[in-house]
C-alpha cells in the first residue's frame, strides 16, 4: 500500500495543479497553446515529458530486455528527428497557428487539413490507448487489482485531468513531471546495478549479443524500429503545438537544444535500467521490466519515487496526445467547416466534451493489440508516413503541390491500415511499403501537377524569391 499511496499522492497533486490552472483558461489560445507564453525551461520540460512516455518506459524497455543495447535503434530515429526539428522550430513558431492541419491547409488545401486531422485522430487515440494500458500495468503491480480495472482507473484520471485546463495546465505540470522522471531514473540506476551484484555480474548473466550494436537484429529490422519513431517525431503534432506555445521564435529553438540533450540521456538510461533488470528478473513480461525493478529491486523509498516517475510520464504523454486530436476536431473541423464564428466560451466547452469522447475511443482500442510495442509501431507509422512527408515538404520543398500533399497523406494512411490488416506480408515492417507509397505520391503527383501559387509559398519561404 506504500507504493499505491505514493502514486495516489502524486496524482492528487496533479489534479490540484490542473484545477488551479483551469481558472486561467479564458480563450482558445489558453486551452490549446497556453496563450503563446511558455518560456524555454517549461518548453524543455513539457517536450521531454511528452515524448518519453510508455513508448520508452514500457515498449522500449521491453525491447531492451529482449535485445540489449540494440534497443537504442528504437530511440536513434528520435535523436536524428530532433536535430532536424531544430532547423524549423523558429519558423513554426513564427507561423503562429494551432495545429499541424493548419499548416497543411495553408500550404496545400482544405482536403489536406481534413485528411491530416483524421490521420492524427486515428494515430493519437492509439497512442493514448497504450498509455492507459501502461497505467493499468502499474496499478496491477502495486495494488494487485486486475490490469483491466487499472486501465479504467487510468483512463478516467487522464480524461478528467486533460479536460480541466488544456495546454496551460499540461505544460507546467509536465515541467514537474520531467524533473520527477529524471530524478527517479538516475537515482534508481546505481541501486539496481548494486542489487544485481555490480556491472560485471550483469554482463556475465546476459548473452554477449546484448552488448553489441545490432545484436541479433539485421540492419533492416533495426531500421524498422528507427524509422517509425523518426517519422512520427518529424511531424509530431504535440511538438508543433508546443512550438506554437513558445513566447517567441528564439525560445522555441533554445528549447529544442535542451530537448535533444535530455532525450539522449534519459532514453539511454532507460535502456540501461532495463538491461540491468533483465539480468535480475528472468521469468517476467519483458514490457514490465522497469515496473518490476522498481517494485522488487529497489529500496521502498526509491521504488516509490521511480513508480511515481513512471506514472508522471504516462500521464504527461497521455494528456498531451489526447489534447492534440481534440484540438484537431475543434479547430480543423468544427471551427473550419461547421461554426467559424463560435464564441470562445463555446469552443472551450466543446473542447472538453471532445476530450471525453476521444478518451473513451482510446479506451476501446486497448483490446486490439497484444503488446505496447506493437501498438506504438502501428501508431508511429500511421502518423509518420501519413503526415510527416507532407509537413516537411511544406517547409523544405517549394515544388510540393496541393494534390501532391493530399495524395501523400492519403497513401500513407491507407497503406498502413491495409498492411496491418494483411498481417505484414513476408514479415516486412509496415513502415517500408507505407513510406514508399507516401513519398512516391508526394514526389510524382507534385511533378505532374502545376506548381503552387506564390501566395501559398510565401508564409513558408519568407526570405526567398
């Protein structure tokens, strides 16, 4: 009960913060982009806490349990993506919109906005669903309640918390979550190594492939893990929404520098933690290795701290990925096509209703995947090949045309769904055929259709003729 008490105390603290900051929400900009006032330190915290969720703590750690250091291929794509994002962070903030579909319509057309919003809703509710599953796994471990009941409790908390104050609350609690997460992981690591009998004992207890760059993977399998995460992050709506929330362009770029450093360090530490756990606990669900290590391999006070950190990152990721598709529905569908003149009060009210509806949809998706890793790779691929090529082309390729962008989004989304339904023929990861179709349509259709009008290019290439 000590572990459950620590988690409950932390969750109540988050609710208190959310309730307090909900009083500051007066406008759409407050709810969706925190009034465009976030400083660099808050941005770094919210970027870290949003990205490092159960995809890292559960899926990535489970891969490290089975594969060793070659699991870093799952993270390597992210590191490359953040470096590229540094090049456009300031330009995204200068664009000063609310969503990635805002970008897609400005650069292409209204159909790109609609398809972008639909792709985001499908992919992001899947991501939220496996945060719910991760929360259920934590509660099962510390209280003994069933995973299914734990999922329900997690879903109810996340939905309630997110609907309270939107981005203006999420960003500041993410800063706290980021600090708790960092302290929990780095305090736990030396104790767990000591519990394992020292690093030499860890090495002796594991296959030598666990300490090789590729291990038992082929280069194509490794890239099959890297590409979905890289493509997701390059077009990831949460990150763009946070760039939109920065107080200015320089703040957005400074935050990315801190983000890349923090992400490399934390994701590597998570992999090491999972490897050490794999040398101690042999007959467990691989995706629960860090949870198991926190509960049974650490002193109580450190175990409580690490489990609180895990809950922190699950909640941070879930609320962020729930907020984005709700913003898409309100901004990209309701305001754009149904009620452009809606009052600020009505927008905030409907935004909260949509959060509840999408959270319920995410809960229903939990049953369709057997592991968090499979759910993560599906969602990452869906978004990464559907949205990212067209989004990056908006900023980097002047020849990309409206119908090139639309066909790219459509081809990426449809190919992902079909390849998953077919069960990944010949064991070819979905990202390969989906990316080929998305890029192929973007390039070929753009070349075959008329060049975009100058007014379409001007916001994206302001200093170029």
